[in-house]
C-alpha cells in the first residue's frame, strides 16, 4: 500500500529538466514553476534574468492600467 502512494506521488511530480541560461550561463530547472522559460521558444532563460531584463513567459500575463 505504501509503495502505491509513493509511486503515485513520484509520477505526479514534473521531471527535472536542467538547462543553461543563455544570458548568465546559470544552470536551472526549466520545469520549475517560476519565471524561467524559453525566450522566443528557443533560448532558455532563468527566472533571475527574466525578472532583471523584464522578459516573461507566455504563462505570465501583464495587464496595463
């Protein structure tokens, strides 16, 4: 019974996909839920650079007042 619960938990988690940011060369997990993303769908960008340079993924919506 415990084995089933453990296998269900592990299957529901996202797999770790390490990428290297094309701006700062920092390694990061692109599947982590933060502002990291593929810029222009091609270039991996970490959350720090996304915030610093003002780039956001398609998941983040920006509304103007």
